[in-house]
């Protein structure tokens, strides 16, 4: 098992252009898929959703 790319509390962006900044709330490792997924919220009034590691970035996409 490899270490997660993002940590709980880390600020991230979705890879779509002009994404709002989000915060990682939790992360999960799937032994079957061999990959990490992350529960992220993008704003105080938005719900938290599950994202795969390749859908997130530490920098904003323009």
C-alpha cells in the first residue's frame, strides 16, 4: 500500500477549470483497486463528495 497523495485538512482543487478550493475531510484506500479516494468539500454550504486521486490537484486549473 502506498501513502496518500493528499492529507486530511489539505486544500485541494478539482481538475476542472476554475474549481473552488476544497478541503480533504477523509481518505480511503481500496485494496481491490489499489488506489486512494478522498472525501472533499468545496465550500461551507456544499456537501462532501468522494473523488478519486486523479481528479484532484494542489493547484488551480485555468
